[in-house]
């Protein structure tokens, strides 16, 4: 029997689509519903059958819409994109559960598969594996940026719909329950329809912090402890003699939101302090809620169970004097823990928690002290016949406290090296007039900075009025120092230097850290990691040289001793792509990693790479598992950090089960990559030479179009939604670093996002077709066979092609041609779009030739089906967006901005981003 595994997905999409249609009919009337249904049917017919008549009818309908009709159509198809995402996520959960229930072999990419591979493959034994986790670090880091288009209210509505779908899957419903479930879904879809999709006001940094915290509340606080428990139980099952190990807190979720100042003047010391307080409130609020429930559950009476002396002492120290609980030491102990934690809440946040303690108590001095009291509960239960009671809520709470502490998430600080340079220059000039730091060469700068780092004397004087920029930067570092004292050193662990060019950039930050007491030279103590960020192609080529020089400075090496001789380096995927194109960026990153591995090994320093990946392929996105496995030998070493950005955060972590799966994938890939034996045979020189040749040709093609073609900048601004994105209320950070339209000044994020909206996806593929054409022309006899071998044998190259395959499948030049028509200069339009069309065809041909596929995504049928199902509902949004852009720009030139048209554009941006899923 041919069992259709995707039938439940189609059923869910049909159900949600029908409920949305009913909602539109009820709320907007039958005429609106019939119009939307006509558009849907024509779009499906065109996409399925390549029906040109359907295409023409579709365009005619859409171009003739009134403003009110346009808003209704855009809203309907945008919400359908959101609902389809929910159904897809639920289907992934459904299939994963079915796989586990069937007892099938672990899937590649799962934690079970990684552990099995490590143990059965002989790479390690169970004890060594537990020790591996003691020194490991896996950290996805949430960032906010100008393409995060979701409102938290929309996310809340979608969470309700996802929960209701999940309940229908897991339970056998009676007819009455099924009807109630459908009624609840109908209410949830109606609520979604009646919830404003866009923000009325521009998003502030604190709004972004709130959005980020929602993922901790729904996913991370609950799922991380469960993941740790599952991993520990798997290790215990693999080796019963080991017992159940309690692993170190190697998996942690970090954040940039509220600490990333690069190009964002709204991140101030006050914002940093508020962000940290908000994080603390979420962590402590969660612990208090869990303690409250735990107290209601551990009703163990002393006559029926024993307790350790330490537990009895904890109970006696509790302020809980109720006679009803006098013989319940565990409950009294928990009441005491709750009271102390409530006091910590007041001490740290200046207000009482929502649920008061039974009486006053002394606050905890640290999260470690709270963890020790919870450990006392655990040890007493385990020693007195109640070990089973340690494995539920108490186990998860103990783990949560160890992972999240009082700070919830380590918050990174980031600033541009140019800012650090200006601040240090002013401090030095005031302290030592005539220094002229900015005029010094690199050698003289380093000598002067090292001289300052050798003394505990501060540079800044309280009696001098400094520039606002200097005052603001010093305030940030002082706030970081106070955060360490208030929340613990885990609150801020990393300071990242954007645009790192040389050694002086690292030493300038060191001097500023010394000013705040975060670096204490007399103790050789450094309280945070100094992390250089190499972003452009040139920076990546220079990265190993910079680290070679900094490691040759004894004073810096002494500071690394306080960090277990570990140095973190961040690599920027977005700017290197905007600088050199997809292929050259990937190759430059790969080479930089290999050179860094060699440099670090030579100096005996452990390398931790921080990958600044975006959601889209054009910004280093794509499947995380394959990306980590494709790293060069020695590039992971058990530790990895990577950014999670924009709408990808919602896609990966908005649903708790999907979030758990994505966290497991990161751990599995890190484990497999770190434990695989060093390659016995290094990458063949012919592969490296071929890749360099491809990169050189792709770089020339990409730069030739983007930076060397006259009028390209105008083409980009007129043919995409970049102008409208810059005006959206979707982020606190400006779209450009400067007030200009230059491609060089534009942030990489809106650059990629704009190309994805018009379905060109240019940053994810442009240049590859030209590169392959030139390569095959130079090697007609064996060129194609060599590229096919590279795809079959070299994970790095295979991953590049797989990501390109994905992004090409989301490219639609028929739709893109309508955006090109927005360019007023017909000669410019035809010249540039003609080049884009030709390069696209060459790239598709090259990918198919090398991979041996007949069509794009033949090797990824799941994604292929997803695109086939959802794109007929996405296409109308693009067609409407083009017409809205035309009307908006014509109105702006004539009578002024039409707010209804602009609203429609903004909603369409949201819907297209949701439909593409990894576009920012």
C-alpha cells in the first residue's frame, strides 16, 4: 500500500485555508472572498500548469484592484503564508514523532545518531564523551535586525493555532471534542485576522528585547533542560556503570539584543541595563513559578520518608512556620528557597514578584547559592528512597538554574573599531596632549596601547568634559562591570569588535575594558572575551595574520590564561557576501578558518569560532547541520557559536518542539565534527586549485555587476523594496550605515532581504554560472568530471551547491521581471536585467550539470514539495506588491504619500518574508 506521508500536511493546510476563507467571508463579505478565491485558483493553475492565460488573467485582476481590495487580498495571502508555516512545522513534528514511535534507526542530524556514531564508530567511549561535554560550548545567539517583520502579538496568535493543531494530532478525539477543537481553531484564526500585523510605531531596542525574551518563555527555558536530561539519560543507557552524569552547561543561548551598538545609536548604557534587568526578571519569574508548583508536589511527610541533615537544616532555616507543614520538611525547605529567591528578585529588580513569599528572607548572593539549595533537595530525595522524584520538575529546575543563572542569557557587546579608535584617541589626547593617536602608524599605536595596559592607572578623568561618543562608550563598559557585580559574570562574556583590521583594534578595546575594571593588568585578569570580527573579503584574508601578531605579544597571551588559553574569533558571512558574492565569500571564509586553525595550533591557543550567519543563503544561511559538518578539520574543537537572525528565529524557535529539534541539530553537528578523526588524506590540491579559479571568476562577475556597472545602484533602489524597507517599523537599526544610497554603505541584511522580496535572490547565486562556464572552457576535457568529484567527495563544495540549489529554487525571474519594470530608464533596465537573466540560466545549468539532477531540488524532495504547495499562494503577493510600489512611487511624486498603499506594501513584505521563510 502506498501510504502518502504528506496527506496530513495537506489536510491541515486545507483546514486552515478553509477557516481563513470562512473568516474572510464573514468579516469582509462574499465579494471579497470570491475575489480572493479567483486569484488563488488562477495562481495555482499558472504555477501548476504553466498556464499563460491564467498568468495574464491573474495580472489583470491584481492590477485592477482598488485600494481597499488590495489590502484585503494582501492580508489574506499574507496570513495564509503564516498558517502554511504553522502546518509545515506541525508536520515536521508529526513525522519526527512517528519515526520515534516506530523505533526506526536514528536519523542523520539527530542527537541519537551523533551519539551512536561516536560510540559505535570507535571515536570515543562514554566516559570520554561525558568529559567532552565538560569542555564543550554550543551557543546559538539571537540578534535583532531590520528584517525582523513579526509582531509579538502575531507570534502569540500563531502559538495558539500551533498548540491546537498539535492537540488534534496527539489525541483521539470524540466527535464532541473534535467539534470543540475546530471551533477553537476557528476562534484562533479569527483572532489572527483581527490582529494588526504591523506596528504603528517604530520598533525600539526594548521592543526587540521583549520579542527575543518571548522565545525564552515559550521554548528555551523549558526545552533546554529537557534536552540535557535526554542526553544524560542516553549516556547512562549506553554505559550503566557510568551512572547518570550531570553534564556541564555546554549548551547556552546567547543574545545581542540590547548590547549590539554597531551602527545603532539607540543602544545606550541605560538600554543595556534595562535589557539585563528584563532578562533577569524572566529567569527569576520562571524559577519562582516552578518552585511554587514543586512545593505543591513535594508533600512528603517526615514520618513516611527520611530526610538528610542538610535538608532538615534547610527546612529549619525556612521562614515558613505554618503548623500545617511542620512535618513536611521538603515543603518547608522549598518555601524557604522561594522566600530567598523572592528577596533576590526585589534586590536585583527593585520590585516584588507577582506571588509573595510566606515571609521575609535574605536574598541569594548568586545563582550558584540557589543551585546548591536545590542540590540539597536532590541529594536528600536520592538518598532516602525517593530518587524517582528527582527526575521530573526538580531536575529540570536544577538544570535551568545552572544554564540560565540570574542573567538568563549571556549578552554580547559589539561596537565598530572606528568608534573604539576615536574614543581611545580622545582619552589619550586629554591625558597626554600632543599624542595624536589617529596619526600614528600601527607599530606606534600598539606600543602606546601596550604601555597603557601595563599600568593600573586609568586614562579617563572625572574632571574633564569628553565628547558624547566617548562618554557613551565608557558608560557602556561601566554598566557591563556593574552587571557582573549584580547578575554574575555570565551576564556579559564577550565584547566583539566589528571591522577588525589589525592588532591595535584588539588593544584599543583592552584599554577601554581596563577603564571600567573589566581588565585588571596587575592581576592579568580579563573578565570578558575580546573577540575580533573579520567581515570583508580583505579582512578574512588578513585574519590569520592579525591573530599571529596578537599572539606574539606576551601581555596579551598572559590575559588569555584567565580564559583557559581560548580565543574566540568571529567571521562575518553577510558583509563578505555583499563585498565579493556568494561563492567568493564562502571560499574566503573556508580558507580563513583553515589558516586560523594552523595559527592557533602553532601558538597553543584553543580556537572558538563565532559564525555570523544570517537566515538567507546570501548571508551564510542554510541548514546548520550541513554547514557545521562542512567546516575544515580542527575548526570546531567542541566549541562553536553562531548567530540566529530575524524571521529565522521565529521559524526555528517559535514552536517549542521545532526549537528542541534545532538545538539538538546544533549539538549533534558539533559533536560529530569535533570527534571525527583528522582527515587522513587532506583535500586534494586539484580541488583547492579549482575552487580558487571558480572564486576568482565569480568574484569578477559579481563585482563587475554590483560595483562596476554604471547605474546599478539606481537599478537596485528602483527595482526592489529597499526604499520601503528603510521606512518600515521593523527594527531599531537604520538600514544603511550612512545617509547615502551607496551599496557600500548599505547594511548586508536589507541588501539581501530586498533581493529576496523581488524573488531574484541575487546574493545567493550570482557569479557561479560565469565561473563554471570559464572553468569548463579552460578545462574542456576534465573540468566537469572534476567539479562532479568535488561535489561527491568534498562536503564544503557540496554544501555550497546544496544551498545554491535551494536559493535558485526560490528564485522566479518571471516575477522578478515585473519588479524590473519599475526601473524608469528602459535602457538601464534591459541591460542589467538581461545580465541577471543570463547569469541565472547559466547558474541553474551549472548546478544541474554538476549535481546530476534533472530539476532543482531533486535531492531535496521535502523542500521541493513545500515550495510546490506554498508558492501559488505567495506569487499573488509579489504581483500585488509590484503594483503597490508603482502606485506608491507615483503618488509620492505627485500628491504625496498614500498611507493605505504604504500599509499594503508593508503587509506584503511581511507575507512574502513568511512565505520564503529564510529571506533575511
